[in-house]
């Protein structure tokens, strides 16, 4: 039994690794893609936006899919879609085809992460979930750790197409192994997919994600952003109301009746948003203010991301023994200290100091993300796991998009207000202002951590 379980875990972790690595590899590849297809930054940004939108539309549906189909079939279909998208991206003759490839990739990746969490939580009893989710954190933390550095090196030596060539063989190998060895562990339930729920969900989550993702570029005052967010909000309200009316909802929002799940989901979403936001701000600082390369950016972020990955199994084991409250307090304190330092970053701050500060922040993130996700899941009965992981993943994405948009808007607004100053110094002041915002957010996270209970009992 243990051998079979270990093999299932290894396959799921490998699938998660390749999907996350793919996402981080392409983050710094926009300039060469823009040059190749002769497009501007606004159009190129759709490669990220459409990936996010497809994920946001698909992830809420995964709870239904996990209940309706076997985990083996779902994983094989998801990996097949992901591999097809990767192959198409590598040989894309035009930007339109590349955009289509990203949509197909995202359709596969959107199922992989919630499926991995649901299966892992189903396989292990509550007293061991911290350790296994910590192992998942190692894998999901290691992919973004090596992604920017590997991407920077590949782009200096080869072309952006080789980013897809790097992912493709790994994806095909994982697909082959999953087809041969993957076993079914989830329980299938009879259910009917509600078409109106899909429409509400797609327009709701999709509208919010799109609105927040373009807000960073055009600002929250833009009519396009305002209209999109209003439509998204209305549709999301209709989606939630319909789910509460259905006897077998597509996504069960009653998981929020658990106070522990509600607080931990908010905090894990907040810390994910702080992680993404900090990485983006430091990328702007290193490349646009200090005029350094993508590879140097990756190297500055590398140690912190590696610490985040390697600490995850350790924090998982600590969580199994003492619970999540102490970890959350230590974690948010570390993020608060790191963000406070970055508020005072200058043109001449040593890069090793930046790398060290990001490492402190990353250490804090490793204390929070997986342990609090696990604490929230432990507060719920097993039959709600698929719904809880789908809700958690979706809100984390929306929160990440919202906070990123907020930070980029603050940075852009402050930079614009200081136009008499040279561009680099104006941008630097904008980045400092955004780090002031991350400091405030981490302080809110620290205060909320005091409301967590020390034990992890099911409610």
C-alpha cells in the first residue's frame, strides 16, 4: 500500500512541478517574443492574462470534475492538454497560435494543482497531512525558484522557443508514467453540470481576474477596469447565490461556515499575493532601476526561493506537531521585517542585501502557505476536500491578481507624480511606496494570525 501511495504522490508532484515551472519560465521572455512577432507590450501581456483567465474559469469547475470523473482520467487528460499546448507553443508560427497554445496549456494546468491537493489530502490522515503538504510545498516552491534563473540562462544562450522545448520532454515523460502507473483514489459521485453555474462562474471569476490584471497597466480609474470588475462582481454574486440554492452545487461555498477555513484561506491567499507582488517589484527594481539582466534578477531571487522550497517539508512536520498559529506568527513577522527594509531600498543598495532580505521574506512565506492551507482543510470533513481546494486555489489566484494590480498601480501612480525627476529615481520612489503597502498588508496578516486556534480540529 505504501509503495503504491508513494508512486501516486510522486506522479502528482511531478505533474505539479512541470506546470508551475512552465508558468515561471515565460515570465521574463516577453521582450524576445515581442521582437519576434513585432507586437507591443500590451498585446504580449495577453500571454500571461489569458493563462490566468483560463485557470480562473477552470479551477472552480474542478470540484465537480473530481467528483464526476476518476482522478486517473482527469490527470491523463490534463497532462495531455498541457503537452499539446507546450508542443504548439514551441512551433507557433504566429502570435495567435502562441496565444492558443497558452490557453490549452492553462486548461491542463488548471486541473493539475487542485487535483494534486485533493488526492494528497484524501490519501493521508489529518495527523500526517502537514508533512505531505510540506513535501508538495518543496516541489511547488522549487519550480519558481529555478524558473527565472533557468529562463534567463536559456534566453541568453538560445531563443524563447527553447523554453517550451525544455518543458515538453518532462511533460511527456510524466504523462507516460501517469498513464501506466496512476491509480484511482477519489470517490466518484453522480452529479449534473449546471450550465448556468458555468456561465456565472466563468464571467464572475474571469471578469475579476481580467479586471485586476489590466488594472496594473491602465489604472483602477479606467472605465474598462471599472465595467469589467462590476460585471465580474455581479456574476460572482449570482454564482454564489445559485450554488447555495442547488442541492448538489458545482462549488460548495458552505465551506466558509468553518471559521478556521475562512481565516486560513484568507491568510494563505494574502501570503501568496505578497510573494508574487514582492517578486514583481524586485524584478522592476533590478531590471528597470538598476538596469541589470534577467539572469541577474533570477540569481537575486534564487536563494530566497530555494529556502522557501526546502523549508516547506520542515514546516509541514512542525505543523503536524504544534499546529499553524505559531508558524503564522513567525512567518508574518519575517515578511513584515523584510518588507520594512525594502521600503528604504536605494540606487546603491547592495544586491546581496536585497537577496538576503528576499530570503527572510521567503522563509516567512514557507512558514505560512502550506501549513495554513492544511489547517483549513483539516477543519473540514473529507467529502468537502475537492470543493475546499478549488475555493482555496481560486481565491488565491484572485487575491494574487488584486494585490499585484494594487502594487503596480501604486508604483505607476507615484512614478508619474514625480515626472520632473529622472525616470529611474521616479520609478524607485514608486517601488518604495509599493513596499510600504506590502508592509501594511503583512502587518494585517500578523494581527489576523492571533485569531488562529492552536489545535486543528474538524468543525
